[in-house]
C-alpha cells in the first residue's frame, strides 16, 4: 500500500486525520500525547492482540513438525512479530 493510499484510507476511517511531521517516533509521541484527551485505539495497545498474534508462532511450530526451527527471520517494525513468536515459544515450554 502506498503512503498516499494509506493516508487516504486512514482519513476515510476517522473524523479527522492529522499529519505529524518527522519520523515515525514523532507520530507515536503525538498519538500518546493526544490520548490524554481522547481514546487511542492502536491495535498494539489492546490487551488481547498479542495473544491473537501468537498463532503465527503456533503455525510455524506445526509446519515444522511440532519442532521449533533453529532460526526465524522476520521483518519487524514495532517488534510485534518478534514478541509474538517469543510468547508462543514460552507457552510451549
């Protein structure tokens, strides 16, 4: 998804979209600051979201014959996938 399309989609989902100049971290800081006055709905902050994403780890475990692979290479931005794989592995002990 291109940035322009992503911004258009985001704007269509909310009453008001606001661009924050700077890197991604600046956007995160602005969202946290705004959460004092409004509810912040990032899926990464929802209590059960991590529990749901653990299924990524379970599916890999099953695909590898119920053995944990030696290495998993995953692209990550917020660390969610890494945390999900780790949490799934912890549940298998």
